[in-house]
């Protein structure tokens, strides 16, 4: 029954996406996965398109597989949440004939498993010895995330038979981490950079000597084929859009974690405080 409901929800999401990506109008559709980094980036793009370029922008939080499918079919115009060349490699391969990779909007991205620095192990290889201290759990995020697939592989390759990868979301992962840090309990979470959690708590990545979780990556902007001809100024902006570095993105992510924060209002704040940089995207 759970599988049927999941498939039904996916079908409804695809149906909700399938009415757009139009030529010659002032509407834009962007898909993203509701990770904190993607939320910050997508809201800044939305704000620039709306506040500076006069477009009406709809942003759609979906699972990673649906995000790639929507750009590949042209049901949305673009996404700025593509982790390459490793995490989303399989998704890109499926749609590469129908999309255009506009390159990195931020560099220095990384996936891994992270623990608070008070946890006295430094490598994934050491986890088995202390499974009980971690309550036999690796705290994950949403099940469609590439990081979750790689984490399943890491459990297999490192023979972590006592551990279970817990599905959830970015929010549930950080909530579990917050509670553990408050009580000085051991915890291991699936994590990625850039992410605000590395600024809030003293954290470290566990070494991954087998390289299962991959090396340094970039987060790229992917446009549907035909966008350059249909909306050349949108395409040109998306092609130029990039953060100065991961720290700049993490700054906006931190704003979004403040009590009562509105990601779109913070995107407008970023535009106001970084006018020269935003202007460079629009030349």
C-alpha cells in the first residue's frame, strides 16, 4: 500500500509540473529539492527574476528524480540544484540529450557522514566498534536523495551490518543532530557542504578511505533545451548566476534558519546588500 501511495504522489507531482515551460511569455518555472542550500539558491534566482527582470516565477519543491525528469521533459525551465559529477550522475545520464548544463553555481560542495567533534572516532571504518553508542543508526535525509543511495552503498562496502540508515528529511536530520549535541550523545548524520550545520555546531566529516561517498563536487544549474531560444535573457542570467563561494551561500542559509525567517525576503535582502554582484549577472 505504501508503494502504491508513493507512486500516486509522484504521479500527482509530475502532473502538477506538466502545464508549463512556455515560450515567449514572462513566466518561469524552477524545480528544486527542498534542501537548505537549494532553497536559498532557488529563492535568490526567483527574486532576481521577479524583482529585477519582471518575470513571474513559480518554484516547485520536489524529489530529486522528479526534478531531473521535469527539466528533461521541459515541464520546468531549469533547476539550480544539480550535484555533479557524482551524486546526480545517473539522473543526468537519463536526460542529458534534453538539457543544457550551465556549469557550477557554487564550487567546493561535498557529501559525507559527519559527527560532532566530541565523538572520538575519525573514520567510517571505526563505526562498527561503537555501533551501540550510535544506537545502531545513521541519520539520513529524504529517500530520493543521491546521498542516501551512496550511504546505502557505504553501509554495504564497509560492512556496517548493525547499522540502519534512517530516512527522513534535512529538517529531521538537523533536529536529531540538535538534540544529540544538546545531550552530548553520539550521532552520525548524512551531511553535505555547503550547509549551515557546520557553522552552528562543531562538526567533522568522518574519513571515507574507500571513497564511496565521493570527492569534491559542484552544484550546477541545468536548463531545459530550448530555453535559450524561448527566453534568451533568462537563459543568459542563469548562465551567469553563481555564488562567490560556498561561504556566501552558507550565509544566506544561516539567515533562513533564524526564527520567523522567510527565504524569499532573505533573497531580496541578499540582492539589496550585493547589488554589484547581482548587476554582473544581468549584464
